[in-house]
C-alpha cells in the first residue's frame, strides 16, 4: 500500500503525463497479485449505506428468514423492483417498495410490524412480505437439483412449475437474465468478506479521465459536441467507463451499484469513489470521482472549476465501487 501511495502522489503532483497512466496500469495488477491470496470470512451483511437507513434494519432482519435468501439478495430485489421507493407503482399495477401485484399481495402479504393490518405501501409490511414470498417459492422447489437460491429466483420470474418441470432454472432467456441480474446486483449490496478482485478495465478508464484534466465543469455535461466536450462528475465517470465498453447509468447514486464495494484501505486505481451529505443512504450520493491511488481521485468538482486531482479523504466520503461489466449490465434502466 505504501509503495502505491508513493508513486501515485508523485504522478499527481508532477503532472498529467503518460508516465502516470503506465504506472497505474502496472500498479493495478501488482497490487492485485499481492491481494489474490488474502481471503476474509464472516457472514453476509449489507455494505455500508447500500440500503437507505430507514430500511436497513428491516432488510438485514428479514433477509435471514430462510437459507435461500440473504440481506444483500433481498436488497438487490428491492432495488431492482422499485429503487427503494415505497410509493412506486407500475403500469401493471405493481405496488410499493416490493412491487406486489394485488393478487400476489392478497395471498402472500404479511403483517410484518404486527399492527393489525397488511399494507402494501408500508415497507414494514412489504419488506417482510417480499422475504416471506421468496421463502415460500424456495419451499416449492427445495427438492429440485441445482442452486436453491437460483431456483427460487427463477420461480419468482417464471413460476415454480417451470422450475420443477425443467429440473432447475428453465431455458427462458428472460428468466436466466433475471437470475443473473439479481445475483450480480447482490454483490453490490453485500459487504465484502474477502478482497475484491481488481477491474481489468480500470487503467483505460483512468487514461480517459486523465486526458480530460483541465476541462471546465458543466452541470449535466456528457462531453458531447453539444456540451463543448465538458462534463459534470457522473458524466465524466460514465464516459470514462464507456471508453472501455462498460455502460454506466447517468447519475452518481445509480453508478454506486455497478459492482462490489472495496473498503477504504482496499481501494485500487479505477474504483469509483462517492460522496454524500447522508452517509447512511446511497440514494443520497451527490458526487463521484475516479480513484487514482494515494488518496487522490480525478473528478469534475463543481461549476467554475475544472476536471482535476482532488483528495478523497473528506468528511463526506461515502464509499467506493469496483465497476464490473456484469455489475453495470445488471443495473435496472429505471430506479
């Protein structure tokens, strides 16, 4: 860690030349090799701030309702369904934070908070109901070969009958994509229990961002001709990863879920680093940059400033995401 800190700080202070990019390329993989054999342990818990504080305790509690689910998986489903919006309503009449349709709610809704009613709009009922529904589906397919969690998710999408009929996840592209999406998103809600693998595309994303140093900030800027090649913070990070063929959402708080979350002392160049005035809620994230090592990031800070190197260790530092191609693909198009 000390070696990486030394070379990145030297590059940041010395300028934005090609040497820094080459060091980043080498540094990412040297550090990755050093970390490869370090494995942690412990039970699966939620990553810091990944679930809004109002729902974290509910998700942590009910996500352990049965062996087929865990808190991170339950969080991934809620995020996919509603973006943690308890007032969400779809065109198909799905309602609330867990997006139950009326017929399913009538059968599987539970009084999670024991207040005498089952309210689909109340997360205190809807989140326990989502967990209970998952566990019911798991019980239907418990004797089917294969992974119980994947079979449960397939049942959620295609029905338990299809899973039983095919002896596992059925050969429907929609169902297989759903299973992959939720299990991939699960990684972005789970606190890592081992070192997070480095991103293969990190150096390319940094190289792109480095070439934009000195470019004036533009709120809403995506770097297009119409924007005169200018960016805001999330426009820069989106463009940097698009340069290595990874498509991120447009806004910073959605980019947070594009992969697992390394701790502060496990950061590697290329990680996205996030900032918020509410450190308990990833949906409140308001700023993002690309980490380059040594406690520095490249970011587009604010109106009147230019893309530059900034320190990350500030009181509003929220956390980091190691972007993965699968993680980015798993994100819902609307949240």
